[in-house]
């Protein structure tokens, strides 16, 4: 990379592209303390300077004479030397449709004019840091053609880190969980080598489709996971659809590879396990609805999914709480029987509501009684506990003794 002679190699280099010299200067002043800034007045100059200087971030005006911002981004993306440079659109167009249109073109973020200086610095800084972390990981590993993808444990660890960053900066964060539909059938009919080849080709297709800032993981046997920093749910959905269409280019005995994707966004106060659970439920709903589709965690459609089907997502402890709820036990009783606090019981109940899609206006115990009528038969020990409690109450003894 050829940086301007006046720049500090320890600071991110930002290319500001705008046909208005006053706005270029304003952005330069706002970014001056923590970044090195170079400028371009139009699309052609942007492409030339991006090629020559390889900036860490490009701040690109969408509406310019000659080449529009979207055309510039297309040109940058088609050149191997510039396609990995993250681009943030800067535009006076402020509607949701404008933002989505800009992000669909491949930008990593979108800032409206007139910008707030603090927001500009925060967003550009976040993108630059993500790019730097990605490059550090790349330099520590073997080339992509020989290095396996990081695994599920790496994914969970990194997601926890990105959640902490999101909490500090209020930047959005989303994840994808991608499943290749019916890969087991391919293994059975064509052999495991064919299945492994498909997985490798799908991984390459995903790498090419995802942004530089996005991080791809091998999540399970036929599943991948993606962390999308600085990405809201609507944008993550579009990214998932691009991934799904790219995977369809991988052929299996002449047919396109079909896949299902679950999308979820981190919301403040949640932990990594909860975000993952929401994405897994969305993936489950996509597959239960026929597969070959993307499903957002906030999609209200049910498509005939039963509570029993959804209960596959419950943990062992959540099942314990569910069983106790089927007997209409209070939080205090459940806490005593399971040896946990009442606050923990409430947390488990909240997760059960979310995983089973129980409306807040419905009593959870009523829902469980209506939809899980055979729990006592399925868990005979619970029935024994219940009889013991009834006997203890009759005699006045302490049932926990």
C-alpha cells in the first residue's frame, strides 16, 4: 500500500469522496484527530486514489455528477485490489428505502447528511477497527485455500466480544446461521467425498459474497455461521439472501445447492447464547416451512409450527421449568425444587416464552397446560414429586425435607 508521505501508518487512512469541497473539508476536520484523510472530488478520482493508496475506509457520497456512488462502489468491488476496502455511503437521502438501496449495493454502513461529528467518527472508527482485526486474523493463519474455517467455539467466543463492543458503542450487530438443505441425502447417494466438496465450494462462495468486515465460521456438520458487525436486521436479511443465491451457484449433480438461513440481531441486555438461540429458531422455522429460504427472528409467521416442534430448542434446565409449570407451581416452588433463585426462574420463563412464541398476554402456565398435556406421563419422576408434595401438604410436613 502506498500511503501519502504525510500520513501516520499507525492511524487508519480514510478516503473522503464528495463533489462539494466544503463537505470534504468538514469531514476532514471531524476525522482529523484520529485518522489520516485523503480526498477525491468525483468517482474516477476515487477509484484512482483507492487503487494507489489502499485506504482503510472509503467515505463515499451517493449523489455526484458523472459516476454515482453506486457505480463507483460497483467498480471498486470488481477490482481485486480494491474490493475488500469497506465503503460507507454518505448521503442527504435519508429514507429507509434509500438506506436499504445503498446497503444493497454492498456498502458496510450509511450515514445521512448533515452528519453529526461524533457519529461520523464512531462509525468510521468501528469499520476501520473491524477491518484491522480481520487483517490481523488473516496474517496469523494459513492461506484461505489451505486453512480451515474457525469453528463453533471460535464463533461463540468472537460473538461475545462483538456483543461487548456493540454494548459500548451502540453499534448494531447481527448473525446468520446457514444450513445446506438435504446434504445428508447427497452423502448417501453420491458419497461423503461429494458432500465434502460441496461444503468446500459453499464456503468459498460465502467468502466471496460476504463483506470484508463479516466473519465466516463452520458451525456444524452442514452449517455455517456468520457474524455481521455494524449491521441491522434488515441489512443482515439482504446479506443472507445474497449468500443463499451465491450458494445456489454450487451445483450438485446438475442441480443448484439449496440452503436455509436464520437471521437474528443482538439487542441490548442479551447474551451470546440468546442471540444464537434466536438465529437457530429462525433457521428451524425456515426449514420447517420448506427450506430454501431466509427467515428473520422477528418474523411473526408460524407456518404451522407447533409448540412441540419449537420445544426442540429448549435446554434441559428450561425443560425442568416447563415441567414444573405444567403443574402450575409458583416461581418460589420451582426455585426451591430446582435449587436456583427466583430471578433465574424468571429468566428461564422469559426464554421459554421467546422460544415457544408465547404472547405476553397469555399466562405461561395456561399455555403449557394446553400444549404439553402429557408432561406428567413423559416425566414420571415429576408425577412422583407432585404426589409427594400433595401428601406433605396434607400432613403439614415440609415437602422439601
